[in-house]
C-alpha cells in the first residue's frame, strides 16, 4: 500500500489520479468496503477533524464536539497528518486544501442544531446509524438522561468506541445501547429489536457520513426501514452525494477526484449516490415513505456555520456534499 506521502504526490498529479481512480471504479464494487475487524478509516479521520475544529480560537467557527479529541487514537494523530496543535493542523488543511475539514465542521453544527430542536419538541429515543465516534449521547447526557440512544456500526468500530467511552467516563451511560452490525448483510430491524428498540416511539435518527460508502440497495433498504419502523413525527438527518459525483463527473464536481482516489486507497471507496437535484431527491425520498424538510449544500452550510467573527468564511465545503432532513409523516 502507498505511504501517505506518496499518495499526496500522486493526488497532486491530476492525470495520474484520474487514471487510477477510473481503474478503481472499473473494479466490481463490494457491498461493504471496510475490512472485517478493522476500524473505519473515515470514522477516525472525521473525528480528528472535529477535534481540530473544536480547538478553533474563534468561537463562531469552533466545533461543538469538545469530546472529539478524547476519541482520537494516538495512531490516528500520528499517521493522518492532523495534530493536537491547532496551527499545525490548519497548515496541513490549507496546504492540501482539505475541504472535508470545513464540511465536517459545518455538518456537526447543522446536525447538532436539528437534534436540539427535535429534543425541545419531545424526543423518546435516538438512533445513530453508522455511529463511528459520534459523541452526542455523551455531550447531551445531562439534558437528555432518560432518552435512550442506540448506536449502530461495524463490530470493530463499536468495540473501540465502547472501550474509549469506558476509558473516558469509567463506564458507559445506562441510556446508551451499542449495536454492532453490517448494514449491507444484516437486518437492521432484527438487530435493534434484540436490543430493545421500540418503533412506536418518537425517534431522532442520525445517519452521518454513511450513504456514499454503502451499496445503493442498502441505502434504499435503510430509508424504507426508517419510514416503517419509526413513529409519526420522527425525523432523520443524513448526508449524501449526487449520483454523478460518485460516478466520476469530475468536470461538475472537481473536488471528488482527489477524494475518490484517497478513499479508494484507504479501502473505503465511494459506492452510491442519490439522484441529482432537489426535485429528484424529494421524489426519491417520498417514494421511500419520508417527507423532505430541508436539503442543504455547500453554499448554505458556509453561510450558516462557517462565517467567522471577522465576517469572512473560514473555508468552503466541497460542492458534492448535501444534507437532507426528513420526517416520518
């Protein structure tokens, strides 16, 4: 496998990245990219990005995930170019134009806002699909002590998450239930039922940074599950990429070129996208039993969450990411 320094050199040579990416995309895609027994590379990277953003000296730009740093392993800090020193990390981010850092920061803020609004309206349980090192169950513990959180992810990631939670807090909160699962091969309903999930309760569902890494059939199945196994008024927030971006339309989505290359090298290639355009996305989601409340992209996220105290944007998220918020009618 290429060392990271070599990978960066290849990425800077756009034509090489294009050829290699096309070769990778021609390989039949597996329904699950993360190797069994391995912790998700992207779960660690996004946690490190949240940790860096949580150090931001500008309060308007600071990420609210103050626990993220505790979930980042020493190996992640060492190998993935991020640092516990904010200025060092930002030098890397700006030098290599890591747009996902800005997207991760905005996405955390957006989902936190929606989550807090849902909590005010009455909330009985939270389902985190592809939980990774999501810290909301712990950051909002004092405010929602009776709300049960179900955290679902691959077995290795869940195991590391549990071990880290115990290391940080001494024990896992009583209202947090860990559910190891492979979304592509296992039945979500059966796994949740075994852990005490109640479909008739009003639920807030977080599906963050997952859809583009799993097969289209798994995305379809999960959305239909949410619609049929959640009480009316329940809501789900998830992000996605437009289908042309996943399929390699680099002219329209130039930032995808480098991202697709790096992700494929890491063993977590892009696998599926949603239809392009608000009307098409609304139709797709409606067909699966849900109603779209909002569908925001790079421009909206920048204006809402990435304008600093000086009135200038800290950075701009890549244009191939969008976040949908939908409800169960």
